[in-house]
C-alpha cells in the first residue's frame, strides 16, 4: 500500500514546487513591468512645483485610503485607493499618477515585522500597470488633463476607469489562481464580480475629486472622502455577512452533532473531503463552496428525528428506518427558509439518492442527481465507515476504500469515487 502512495505523493510535491515557481515568476514579471513603467513615465517628463505639491497631497490621501482594506473571500482585498489614484491621474497626468499609485503599496509596511516584501512589490507593480493602462486608454480616446468641468469628456473617463479595474482585478486574480490551482476566470468571477458595480460607481467620485481640486482647493477634496468611507463600511458589511453565514452553518451543524457524540466533527471532516473532491473534479470555487455548506449541513434534518432512534444500539426496525429517511427532506425544508441557502437545500435533499436509482427521497438516477449530492454521498459513506458507531466498530481505511470501489457505478458515481480516492491518497484532509 505504501509503495502505491510514493509516486502520487511525489507527483503532488512536484506539482506544488511547479506552482510555487510559477507564482514567483509571475510576481517578478509584474514587479519588473511596474518598475519599468515607473522609469519610463519619469523619463518622459519633468516635475514642476505645481506637480510636486500635487504629488505630496495625493500621496497622503492614497496612504490613508489604502489603509482601509477589506479582505475578499478567496484572497486579495478591496481598498479605497481607486478614486484617489484616478483623481491624481486626471489632474496631474501619468508621472504623478503612477508614483502615487506606487506609494499606495507602502501601506504593507504598517505590518512591521510581518511585512511581505514580495506582496508589497507585487502591489506596486499591478497598481502602476493598471494606472498606466488607464492613462493610455484615456489619452487615446481623447482625454486631457482636467483643468475645469468643460475640459472633461465622459467617454474617456468611463473607458479609462473600466480598463483600470479590468487590469487590476485580472492581475490579482491571476496570482490567486496560480496559488490555488484554479482558472483565472473562475477566480475573478467568484472573487471580484460582485465588486464591479461598486468599484465602477467610484469613478464619478474620482472625477468629482479632480474637479474640486482644480476649481476650489485641495482642502475641499477632503470633504469628498466621506463617501469613500461609507463605501468601505458597505464592503466590510458585505464580507461580514458572508462570514456570519458561515458561523450560522457551523452553529447549526454543531447543534445536530451535539445530539450524537459518535458523529462529533463528522460534518467538518466531510466538508474538507467534499471540497477537495469537487476541486479534483474541476468544479468552480463557487460550486465547491456551495458543496462545502451543503456537506456541513447535510444532517441538519436529524433535528426532527427522535433521539431514541438516533442513539439506538442495534439495527433499526422498518418503521424507524422510514422515520430516519425523512431527515434529508426535513433538512432541505429548514434550509429553504434561508434565502442564501436555497441552492444548498437541493444538495441536502438529494444526498441519499443512489447512482442506480435505488436511493431516496425521489429515486433519482445517474446524472439526474446533482453533482454536489453525489459527492456528499461518497464522502458521507466513507467517513461513516471509518468512524465508530454505537452498533459497530470502525472499519479500516483499506476496508472502506474497498467498499467504495465495490459500489462505484451502483450506489455511487464512479468518477466521484475515483476523484475522492485520489484526494485521500494525497492525504488532503
């Protein structure tokens, strides 16, 4: 058995090293391009006193704005820096614009000894690249440095903002995708798509800051910062709501498991198996997370089942078995009451269906069964077999694997079993 694991473990380690090399190369590439653009824009022009004053003012604002960040679910963060960088670009041009964008990365230094130099350099690079791309599109479409409202044109302003966001979000999505071994589109769709409307809504704010700076004074711009902080709290509230959902899920699962000491941490172990299997099958981050929630909550319906039946030592009678089979329906009904768990409820409802159509509650067959439910069925069976129960001792890992293989294509989806076995073969738990 050990001899079979060696090539697989070696392959995993080799894959990890390869991924690490790609991440390092990408960080170096983005950093190098960013520094090259800083030199290029600095070489193309010269600073005057007006630009130097502008640089000091906008640099202070960007350091404040970048200090307020909200972590995104799958890595990266959202800050308040975009309107400040954009206003700098519109009023000062590319030289000051790229240097102010670069200064935003200095907020990493506030972490002291925990400062990640590579992350700081990467942030510098992607900010300068995004700013440079926005300026090129802005000027190419007819935009000029803003002196007053009449010198502004909506099409260049809108297109440049869109380009800034696209470059910025896809550059960050690429590094996260390389780190997590997923596709760039998958990472962007699940990590940045919901941010897009709020991000682009800050474009008028950046333009307003630029006009106020030109037509009133620098101090008036500070008043416009207030909506930025409102946006920050909105971002933060959204993320905290997501975390609250996870807390609710964990609390509900704990409530179920507290009734049966033999299933303690059963759902959490299963969730790790399920997510790893989903990713092994090439499912998206969103689908994998939905499966995680459904796995954690798959037995919540047992709240409606008698303790006498759940803790019975020995085989269940036919009536008791019919009673316990209701838990998937009860669980789905509970979850449908929570809007954000409507899709999750379907996976819970069908997690006892069998691939050959002999399962319950609807007797679905093959691909009719949601893929998430098929994954839960496999990991649930495995974890149950290797766990001790009141009426039997735990099986060995080898025995449980043999049982899964024996029932692949009958009780379980064969491709899910194969993916799951690859996962546990790599000890991904």
